[in-house]
C-alpha cells in the first residue's frame, strides 16, 4: 500500500519504562517495582527521538509505567525539545511536587496527564490497589495547577465506575484540568483479568450518549480514547442540529473545544513505541510492526513499510460489520479490543451495538 501523508503520526507515545509503584488493576503494561531487562538505555531512546524528529515533528507522550522513575528523564525531555518535538507526559502523580514540576517545565514538558478512575477515594484506590492513590493524584493536580502547568485527567471506564463518570468529569473541571479524557476499557495486560468489567453494548451506547451531553455542557475539552464509535455519534448529532445553529457555528460562535473527534487513530495519527523499541499501533495492541533497535532506528521505514500497519490502515478489509460500515473511516472500531476478545485484530469491535447500513 502506498504511504499516505495523513498517516504520519500526530501523537506518538513512548513507553520509557515499566517501573511503577502502583499496582493498578487495568494496567496494560503490567508494570511493577523492578525494571525490565529489555528496557532501553538513554542513548537508545535518544536515537529513537532523532529518527522520529527527522520524520515528523509530532507530539511525544512520555509514558510507562511511571516515566519519572527514570533517572535520565530530564535528559530525554530536553533532547526531544531540542529536536523540535512537543513533549508531554503521562504520570501517576506520586513523584509530582513543586520541585519536580519546575524541573519538568524547565526541561520542556508542555503538559501532563493524571488518571482518576473514581470520583472519590474509595473507588479510585480500589481500582489502583494503592491506599492513598486518590489523594496523591488530587495533590499532584493541585501542584500542577499552582505552577501553571496544563494537565488533563484520564479515566478508564469499566462497569464498576460507569455510574461515576459524570462526577469524575465535574471533578476534573474543579481541579483545573483543560481536558477530561475517558478511556473505554481494553482488557489487555493486567487488564486481561478484568474481562468481566468490559462494558456491554447497551452500557457502551448509553455511556457515549452521556459523554455527548457532558461535552455539550462542559467548559473544558472532552476527548474519548478506545471509544471510536463516539466519532460517529458526534457527527450524527451535528447533522441533526438546526440549520441556523449550523450557520452560527460556521461563523465562529462555537467554542474551540468543539472539534470533530476522530475514531481509532492507531497506526495512522497515533503510534506507540514500547520499552523494547517495538513500534505498535497503540499500547493496547501488543503486536510489533518492527523493532527500532533491530532496524537501525529508522522510524520512517518501519512506520511506512510495515505490512501489519498497512493492514490496519486498510479499513475496508476489516471483518464483520466493521468492514461493511459506512462509518468505517470515521470510527474504525477498536482494533485492540477486537484482538483482546477474539484474537483477530481485524474483527468487529465486540462492544459495538451499531448495525451498519450497507455501503455502496
């Protein structure tokens, strides 16, 4: 398949480590206290950043595990910024204080993300299997806000915390987040033990409808990850709006937060590099498109030439209703959830309730 310009990643997550002091139930990385033997060195990560920057000046999401467990983290941030990459970080929050936030800002971090999986300590701490985790994240968010560091709140939605979603959205706003980003559970990694927490199609449909309502009323941004059907619902809702309202929106009356959402961006606008150097569509689909250490750190060659990635990009080849859906290129279904549940990454998204019209 010929490479298309719009397949270049706008967002690229780097799994710097699988070390973490938390023991979260859903952790796709199965992170723990010890470093993995295959964890890449400072120089290897710098060569990867060099290769990425030569190909595309995208947003780099430093993730883990907990990125701040690496002693060389500030070197890596500074190297990326020096290359013209926009550096952000996903952190558990336990290493965040006034000193570390200032150091992150000076190194070049532009924004942080924290995770809250409950509207109160009881739910969040049980999810994270760490007493005090809720208070830790709240304090970290307050510290970031005090320092003027932009941050978003991420939430993994399961059957257990589904009812708390509106209150978590309100909490994110009160804490000063610029964005609330719910993730719909993909049962992989340690999260594979939570398969019974996967939303049923009816619950999933109701959640996405609720998120549309929250988005319309919220003063902060709302993005949805691993919930690509949201993109279809958003466009259908927009199409139903009265003509006059549409004219007002075209004239600029609508706030900037209302941007048409994307469906699954994995392998197109989003990519992931594992702690071993494997290029993946995302962190939830643990299939390597090629290893950067083994390929001479040539990110462009792996990203454009991988047969696996080009198969993922070929939406009409998807199986089941995803392959015949008129919204295939808008939504795409969740490839990682399809793989986790069925073993086939081209299968239809197992929690999608939509029965598509036959495409022409």
